[in-house]
């Protein structure tokens, strides 16, 4: 599909002798000068406005947050992009970011028009890239979730305090459920000092994705994991494996993730895409949404929904890497 932007056709160059005659006429006809200058300014404004389309020639670029295996996510993302394109009449190109920070960077550099952002990522993108939340995910019928700290049942660990000196897996420094909220919990309990998890844990690793973190815990590579409240159910299909993973702590509610738009995306495109997203829901798209991020659909979102996340981020002093 092609861009709906309109590009002004440049006028051909004026012959040099014709330009001299025009300049001479302007010098000897002062009243003409303001009119000509005004016309030149108007043409320049029209040209600039017309030459700046609402989005790139290849349409909109949607970036996905890498919260699961990138190859699987890419295939599903392409399918999701085609649905948006069909509903909006705008082509959509989809890519998967290398990490959470890359999502924010893409919005800041305007190499992405839209991005799936987790709550902490949206707050950082809003602050660092002036991004605007477009819609909020509906997940298991809810628009909020929690973070949990998981351990293996056979470890015998039952409280946060017992994790002192253990190996801890977080997901990403910008992840709401995989770092920000569990860190706030640890700080508020007086376990972590100076915002440094190594003041409590012997070793800290970042898994990069929630499914990788859950596997690391299950395979005894780490002693504990911070992830979202349904991570065990989502990534462990074997009931025997699920039985081996238990929860020792849980955070307060976190507003759901969603899709944000870059700064400068024109209002008409923003409204068209948002309207389309609000129509992508079960039952027609249930299978696609489940494969994408295990979500049910989308709900309207407002920047103020994420004020509690802002407070948590300020406490930690989190910034994109």
C-alpha cells in the first residue's frame, strides 16, 4: 500500500536572464515586493507541509517489545500488522526490538510510529520521547496485573527475607513486572539499599524475556525470578512443572501495557489506528491476540493511568540504558 501523504511538485528552475528581469522589476516597483514575498512564503509553507507525510513511504512502523521468543513474536506480529493495515487502509511494517530500551529509542528517533510498550516502558517513552499512549491491553479480562517473585518449591524458600545472598533473575531494567515494581517492593521492605539489588542478592542477572526467566528458574540456574502474575501459567504448560514453582511475594496492581504512538504522529492517523485497535478483539481475533501477547483485546487509555508507575520509576531513578 502507499502513503496517503501528498508531495508538492517542485517548479522548474527559472532561466537566469528571466530572474534578473524579475529582480529589476521588483526594485523599481516597491508595492509589488510585499505581495511577491508573501506569495513566496506561502508557497514555501505549502511545500513544507506537503513534503512531510503523516508516515513513511512504506506506511507505519510498529515495534514489538521482546517479551518472548523473537522468531515466534515476529510471525505473529506480521499477521497483526496486516489486520491493522486492512482496517485502516495504511500499510504496517512490524519488527521486534532487541530489548526494552530499543523500543524507547525507536520512538525517540521516530524510526517507529507505534510500539507495544509495557507500563514502565511507556512512562520512559513518554518522558524521553514524548510518546502518547494509544490503547491499553486487556489481559485475562483485566486492565491491570501484578508482579510476583517466584522460587522453586523444593528450595524450601518461603519469604523475601530468605532470598538474602541468593541468585536473582530480573527481566530487564525497564520492565515493570520484571524489575521496577519488585525492586520497589524490596526497597520498601528495607531489603535492598541504595537502589542496588546486589546489596541483598549475591548475584543478579537479567533474563531479557519472561519465558527465558521462567526456564532459568525451573532449571535451577537462579534461585528466584521476578515476573508477571501469570508467567507460570503462560510459559509452563506441563502441570508437573507448574507445581514446582511457587510465589513468595506479590506487588500492588500495575496498569496494563499497551500501544504508544511517537511524538508528531498526526491526529487523523492516531485516531484511525486507535479506532481500528479497539475493534481487534475476541472472538474474531482471539487466537491471534493470544499468540501475540496472551491478550484479549484493547481498551481506551489515558496518560494519567500510568502515574503510579511514574512514582515507582522516580523512586528507582530508572532511565533507558
